[in-house]
C-alpha cells in the first residue's frame, strides 16, 4: 500500500514539474514584447523640444491638444510626432506578432498572441481617430482632454498583454502607464496633480485646486515618461534574465 502511495506521489510531483516547465516555456518569450512596448514611450522623449530642461520656450503653459507627442509639452514638429506614432507603433506590433509566431513554430507552444496584436490594431485606429478630434488649448482639468494621447494605446496593449500572459505585474504596469498619461493630459501639464491629490499632499488643508509635481523633475517629459515606463522596463529585463537562465 505504501509503495502505491509513493508511486502516486512521485507521479503527481512529476506532473507538477511538467506543468511548471510548460508554463515557463509558454511564457518564456514575454520579455521581448514587454521591452518593445516599454521602448515606445522612451523613444518618444526625442519628440519634445526640451525633454529634460525646465525652460518654457513659449512662455505659456497652454499646449494644443490632441497631444501627439504623448504629453502636454512643446513638441519639435507636429509631423515628426505623427510619423513616429503612426510608423513606430505598427512596426512594434508587427515585431511582437512575428516574435510570437516564431516561438510558436520553434517551441511548439501556443499563446493567444493575436489578442494583444488585435488590441494594437485597435489602438492604431484610435490614433487615426485623433486626427478627427477637436483641437484646442487646455484650460483646467478635463477628462476628455486626458484621452487625446497616443500613450493610452500603448498602455491598453500592455494591459491586454498582461492578461493574455497571465502576468498581474504586466497588467498593473499598463494600468499605471494609462493612469499617469491620462492624468497629465487631463490636467494639461506634465506632472499635473488632480485637485484631491494636491489637497492630500497639502495635509488636507486649503482648496483642492490641483497643482504640479516638480519633485525629481517630474514636470518635464523625460522624467515623467521614465516614471511611467520604469515598471514595464524592469519587468522586461527581469523576464529576459529568467529566459536566459532557463535557456
């Protein structure tokens, strides 16, 4: 009887090992899509006139929306911002699709990769819809204004990727990116704070009129984009290290 129990326990342990190996194999390619999605916002830093400096060339905080560069800050050229998002984003999604197809053929593992790629295609349609969105200059906080940024498309694809790959950390990273992108664009200022946030940071005193976070230069595009993308980039590097060790 004890022999049968030992054999059953050994069989269950072997099945657990096989299941764990299958999961590692199936999700072992997560690092590349994660790093590709993290690279898009980081590369967009080059679209701004003063990504690191606090110099405001226009002398005005009002930036025209839709925010084609991604954040409410002076861009180098409108055409450059259009081309970046309408060319770089499709190339990134195509690279992710090709990567999953390659792994499917080489490793024989199936991940529903077409779902995040379809989400990317939907994101591109949303980018094209920005051309039809009304233009204007931000005045106060507006939820509608917060939607007029290409960064939300990247964040949405990141969330879908996390769901498909069963990675809570990736999903949360996408939500984090979306929340910050929406907030900064809704307030019309990089590092912009909502009323309740400025009230809370002020110790719960004074009117909740909003404000701007200047700590660590977060009122500038480059530090703000680094903050948005850091969790996703770190997760990509972590998964890359794991894949290399497992290989």
